[in-house]
């Protein structure tokens, strides 16, 4: 009887997990108000949809095991109504819309209200040394331009640096055969990890006066980007998820943008429908993280154990096959097993 | 019994150090350039692993330019110098070239295997080596446990609380040494790498 019940629970858990892994875009924001003990995150748009899917699958996994008491995993989108109350008992806060605003909220407001931050950049100067960046998956960042527009198929890192420092402002300065038109470089929001990583990858230019800041990262549907002369950085993994795995929504989609080559290397392996491994093995490859607090990450209490159960090297994200499928079908690359859950800090 | 095991381990360690010190086995390492990459990979073999090795007649000998040292508490610590590579530890790509080599001997069967051209594959998180007489690298050891990576002042570091035998390495060694001692996932000890890329 007990064995039958165990098998039944396992089947239910597997069915729920597989359904979560193969579904299209996951629901935005937590469907219920998370409880104080739950693991709740905010931050980057790049891994927002992935964490919505993680939340659904992980909570389904626990339920399938008959576990009604372990902390559940929830993730707040980077877009949507604001302010938000992240969990019961937490104060309302302005919705964080990127890793920068996520970390600011994480490090400054009611600490128990946010347990982790989705980060699409590594630690950098100014981050508290008590913020631990736990590796989750690999991504890459390239540049995009409108399909049928004036941009070429390839730009070098040096050309991109010149475009964003505004020393190159016309396509003719790139190649005389290109259109005689003014280049319109855009950058995502100031706290975007895609923005800071991209700028670092092209040599850290100080964005010049020709650069416009503002669109949400990885959303080519913003009307300002529908222009033949736009250049806009983009998460390659997020792009792959949107284009090849049905992760796009009406707003979270490439729109008219297509991802372009850097230094002659294509960012996407269109045959395998993944990030091109050769592209990821350049300065344009990056690691995606969950940021947690050092003291909580190493604590031996139930909260510390719950964090490690989700994010640790032996945790659900690194070890569960459904999580692996979700990482791949959101367009990202998995890390070597031993590297998943490894940590770093500034 | 435990005293016997301890003596075996100590003897094994002494053999390792003695043979290493006398070894004339030269492993071809890349000549360092003026701006070459620097650093080291430090492998600590735990006393538990050393005892198990000794009981199974297995001796692992670091070959020059690897530098072994023994401590009765922590076990054998072997430092492999960095000789090159363009790895990026915090970004999880590239390779780090290591000097020295590894000689595995089964004292019970007299069989041995030697590896040279050691690398730490950052993308795969594996220490690999090319068997003498072969051309293809074999994955030997994998960092595991709690791992931390960092980059500060141009120096990249990786520390792992566990270091495990890679399944491919276990299969290769068991076959070559005619033993069943090695297992994929077998804990060896720990790993610490520091790496400063060439500039």
C-alpha cells in the first residue's frame, strides 16, 4: 500500500514537472502571496521567464512528493504593476526592473522580503561583499538590429565600442557600401546586467550623447527599437528561448530585431537551436547567477537549507532533470555539473 | 589495524616523495615566456584516499615539475605550476595548462600509467592528462563540493572542497592498472587553483 502510494506520488511529481518544462511562457509573478518562509526573488529580466518556470516546476515537484511544508520558490517579474509586496509581512516596494534595482532593494529594504536576486552579470565594484553570486547557467550577449534595416550582419567589438562612444555615427564609417544613415545605438536600463556586461565586453566605452538609454532588456517589441538604424544589445539565450522555444509573449519578444555576429562569430547555432558554444567561449559569453546573502547561504537553519535545496550544487536547479530541460528550453547553456552552484562575490 | 593502515599510508607517502625526488622522468613542458601565464593548481589528496590507495596497492607519483609535500594531517599536497593557457575561471571557459605529470602504479600487478600535458579545462571543469604514448586527453579529476571562484587584481582563483575521480579517468586507470580501485565520483581530496593570464 505504502509502495503504491509512493509510486503514485512519483508519477504525479513527474507529470507535473514535465508539464511545467514543456509548457510555453510561464505565468508572470507569484500566483499567490508568498509566505514569510518562502524563497522569493526579484531582478533581471533575462532570467525572469526561466524563474517563473522554475517556480512552477519546483513547487509542483514538492507537492508531488507530498511535501506541504518546505518553503516554496517564487519570482517577481521585472515588468508589471508597481509597487509590489514580495511576501506576507514585507513592505510594498517599487518593483525592481533589472539586476541593479533588484540588488538595491535586496540590500536596502526589509531584508526578509527578498531572498535572492536574479543576476545577469557577475559581481562588480559597489556590490556588498556579503552578496554571494551563485552560478546557474551560461548565456552570451550580442547586438541586434532590425530585420531589413541598414545594419550589417557583423560588427567587430572595436566597431561596437566606437558606435557606443559615438566616434562612429554613420553606417558609411563602418563600410562604404552601407547606407548613408545615422546609427542609433540604444542601451537597456541603467541597472541592466545585459547593459553593463555588453559595455564591458566591447571595451567599456563611456556611452556618448548619441546613445539612448531606456528600453527593457531583451524586449525588441519596444516601439523605439523599430527603426532601421537601431543597434541594441541582447541576451542570446533569451533570444533563443523567444525564437526557438516559444517563450515569447506579446511584449517579451524580439519584435523586428535579429541577433547579429560579433568578430565574425555567429551567436546562435541555428541547427542545434542553442547559443553557439564558440561565441559563448569569448568575452561575450557570460554566467547567470542567483544572488543570496552570505550569512543566509551558509546558515545551518531551515532557511539556509532551503536556499541550498534550490540553488546549491546539490540543489534542485543543478541536479533535477526538469530544471536542466527548462534551462535549455529557455535558450541558455547548462554549466558543468560541478560548476553549477559554485559561488563568487565582489 | 588502524595503526597498520596509518603505517601503510605513511609508507606510501614516503615512497611517493622519494620516487618523485629521484625521478628523472622528464615531462615535456612548454618553455615559459617573459609574459607567460602564472599560478598553480594545488591538489590535496586526503589521508582517507591515501589509506585506501595503499590498501589497494596503488601509488600516485607526481612527476616534475609538480611539487609534492606531505603532512600527516592533511595528506599529500601536490602543486602543479601553471605553464600557459587562456582560461577564464569566473566566466567558465578556456583552458589552463599545467606543468608536471602523474604516474600511477599498481604495486600488486606492476602495471602503470603516466599522464603528461595536464590541463584544467575551465569549460568542462576537469583536470585532464594525455597518456604517454597517446594523443587524446583523459578526464582525470573533477572539482566538486562547495566551489568558489573569484577574480581580483588580475588573479583568478578556484577553490573546491572536494575533488573527485572522473568516471572516464576511473575506467581508464582501472583498465590500464588491472584494478577495480578507481570509481567515478571517488573523493580524492580538494583543489585550489590560482591563475594569472599572460599579458
